[in-house]
C-alpha cells in the first residue's frame, strides 16, 4: 500500500476513534477498537513482527 494512502487511513481511523469516544465514552471499547485499528494498520503496512535479521519487514 502506498505510504500516502496508509497515512490517510491512519489519520481517518484515529480521528474516528477519537470522535466515537468523545460522543459515547466507553474506555473498554475504545481500547479494543484502538488495538483492532493498530493490527489493521500493521497488516496494511506489510510489517512482519520478529522478522529475521537483515530483512526489512516490508512487502
């Protein structure tokens, strides 16, 4: 995914989470949704956790 698009997705996701929390505060839901968005962004970025040494982790 192009970084410019990924950046827009990050901003839109975080903006949505903030607005949702401000309008209807629920700490547990907010934490769970943030974790889900984080997983989504990492997946879209093509980042691999614990990549072997010498590999960039992008793909």
